């Protein structure tokens, strides 16, 4: 803002003259309505940012916009605020003259009944005990603190939402419900509306606070375990026939599936971790046994291939180098089988060996 425009601001009431300018009064009323709209939408109106907004939206000059704002403040339609305190128009002008870049806020004059304000501050301090020790005496300061917390909740819930939407992850329904509630609560962000919103939705806000506390523990800290649990149960299902043969392990497996399907498993993580380790150990034993049996079958197949090649050597009588080359390749495959870790690796190695033998036979013929 230009210092010259600030200097020209007239303090005190409007000077009414014969032929009162109705257009100027309408423009002043327009400025006040813009302040109310901005305040309700954003919860804050900063003077030096609001002046360009009036210029852009309503083609008001800086000096006219400033003058209308100061006259409205004198008429108590709005209030100035700086450094956390309400100030009179004279103080606002002096601050702007001394430091034009200093933050001066504009507030509407609508306040909540003191009994309601005291009720909400008590609820808020009880809800956030240990976090917020402020003794709020100012409705605007309190509303700013409350608004900040609600917006932080909204940000947190939106960060949890993409994961919660995936299959088998808990909380998606509640997260969507809370986000919808916050959307309604934050539709008007002026101090009057925010305080009344909190007053009228205390029970809903209390439940939301409890759930967000739970989500804020589960999603940043425990969601990796949950991902492991989901993948593990899918792996266990492959061996379900064998698992069923052990009644205790099968009961543990069924309990794990119940926990996975629970809409609120947050206080059951310790139990899930214990059960997962038990079932995982048993499943590993099943996998090791199956892998060993599968490996032995594969070794038998390669031995049969070696025997087949030896018989072909007798028929085609290839050179010694070719004999050694073919047999060495097959025996190497047989040795590699001893180091395979799972059935998939065994099958891949066996498939490659069978293709190799087919190539050898073609070369012999």
C-alpha cells in the first residue's frame, strides 16, 4: 500500500453532505459484504492482500477501498486486529504509516454468546488435553486454533484415504464419513461459524478425534505389518489343505482371517502378530517339505534324461567331446537343483533342461 494513500485516510465518521452520495454508500456496503464473504470462506482477511482483491473484483482504487474499510471500522461493522489484539482505526492507521508491510487483519463484528463460547472452549481443552494449554479469552484466537486443528484432521484423513480404499485395509468408511463431516464444518470458516459448528457437533467431533488418533497410529506405524499380513494369508491359502490337517494351526489361520476382515482391528495388532508368526512357522515347514519332494522328482527326471542320452550315444556313437559336453550340462543342472529355493525355481530349471535335451537330440540326429 502507498504511504500517501494511508496518509489520506479520514478517521472518524463519514461527513454527510447535502446530496449524500448513495453510490459511495453502496460501494462501502459492497466492501463490507466482500469482507464477510472472505472471512467466512478463509477464516482470515489480511488488509494488504484484500485491497488488490477489491481492485481486481470491483475496480475500486486503493484509496477508496482503504477509506471504505476505515469508515466501516468506525461504524463497528468490522474490526482491525494486529499482533493478536483488536485495535481501533487510529491505531491501525499509525501501524500502517510506520510499517506498511505489517500484518493487519480485518474481522467481522459477529460474536458468539459468552455461555456458548465458554462451553466450547471447555470441550476443546478437554478434548485436546496435554496438547493445548491455552486459556482462551478471545473468540478469534480460539477459532483460529480450532480451525487449524480441523484442517489438520482433514489433511491427515486425506493422506490415509488412498491406502484405506485398498481391499482388506480398515477405516475407509469412517474416513469418508469424517471427511464429509469436515467438508460441511469447514464450509464457513469465520470465527462465529466455526465456534457454533463445534458447539453443535461436539459429539461428532469427539468421535472423530478418537478415530483420527487411532488412524494416526495405525497408518504411519502399523500399516506395513498389515500389508505383510494380507500377503501372508494369500500364501497360506496355497497350502490350506495341509494346514487343515493341524487343527490348532487351522484355528489360528481362521482367527487371522477374522482379524483381517474386522472393521476395527486396531487394538488386535499384537494378537495378529503372534498368530501370524505361529502360522508362518508351520507354513514354512509345509513349503520346505513340498519343495524337497518336488526337488527329488525333478532330480529323478534329469537322471532319466541322462539315461536317455546315454542310450542315444550307443545308437549314434558321437565323438567323446560331444558326449562329455552333453553329460556335463545335464549333471550341472542336476547339481543346480540342490540350490533352488522354491518350486518355481525348480520348475524353471527343469523346463530349461528339457529344452536343452531336445536341442541335444536334434544335434545327434
